[in-house]
C-alpha cells in the first residue's frame, strides 16, 4: 500500500488478508475482530500510526476558519467552506496534509455538531480569528491528530467546549490525554495543553442560566464522576471542585441550554467573556 501510495480501510485489509491456510480448513481470520488487534500490535511495536501505514481510519469531523491546507495537490481555503465546513480526511499526516497561511490564534474544539453550526453561522471564526472543529461527539483519530499537529507545529492553543456532564468532560479528557485503549499511540494523538473552556455547573449562577433548563444527575452520571475523579489529570483542585459541585447540585446541562438566554448568547456573550477572563479548567 505504501509503495503504491494507496490508502485502504481496515475493512479492506481484513478482506485482502482473509484466506484459508494451505493444507487446513482454517481461515486466517473469521471476522474483523480477530484482525483489528494485529493492527494495534503493529502500531505499538514499530511506533507508527496506522495512518502512516496507509490505513484509513474513519473520520466524521469538520473544520472551518483562518487557515489554508494543501490536501494532496489541492489548496483548500477553510474560510470559504460555507455552512458545512471542510470534512476532515482520515489521513492528516504531514505527507498528505500541509498547513498554509495559518492566521488563526487558537483552536476551538466543540463537542456537538449543532453547536458548531451555530458558531460557524455566526462566523465566530472570522470575528475572533480562530479555527472551529467538531468531532460530532466522541472525536475520531483524524480530528485528534489534526488538532495535535496544529498545536505542536503551529503553536495554536486548544480550547474545548463541551456539555457540563460526565460524558462531555470525558471527551475533553480524550482530546487532552487520550484514550486508555490507544495509550501506545497517544504521543501522536493527544494534546496535553488543551484547556476546558466550558460548559460548567458554576456557569449556571455566574451567567444566570435558568435552572429549568438543567437536567437531573442520575446514578450512572454519579458513578462516572466518581471514576473520573480518580484519573490523574482530573485530580487538580479545580476539577475536584467542579465534580463536587455537580454532585451537590445534582444537575448537569447541555450547551444548547444557553439558547434560553438568546440564540446567539453562546457566541456573542458567553464564550467571548470566558476567553477574555481566561476562565479555563486545566
């Protein structure tokens, strides 16, 4: 694949390598669950990402903002992507994607596609000279790798905008520290400098968010909070206080709850204020 400069999916590879072993009735693999762990073994043993081996992982994220990229032979202006943004490709390694005319001052990593669309429609990226990216929930390897490269190669700070619930905060931790299952490759996927800019339970009082738009914390949420509080990167005082307050108030809330304050409150008031005051969680 490398010699032919071709990228294939792990599903393609599974079928390419599946065959009956000569002289037996046994196949190399019966299903993809048997071949996928071998890819992880290869990544760990030779110190390369699967993307560097020309294996294309799935991607679902989009990005827009003050930058151009060279994708193969094409130059793409991320300020002219319309309402949909530029779809992050599965392979964002340097030999495939190069950064050009980077005018952005920081990256805003937004958990949800709907919230990303609000920021894009309001041209937040233009008013505040930044890049807006979303992984549409749990980000794939491609979005995480792209952000990590921009942080390391261009020195762009990364701010995470997530729901004020255990699941949004966990997504932040994956962007910052990586996933446990892919710990062998996190040097190239995680961005430890990422800061959490919101949403938090403390914001309910600070921004006078009506309590009727909060959601009751359930037993599963509490269990997840207790688990996360033991993670090394969540042992900082600020995070322990946020977890404690969430359990004390027994509430969580989604980014869309800010619409109660006005449809553009999140882009025109909430986030600019938090950035100005540097109101981050580490």
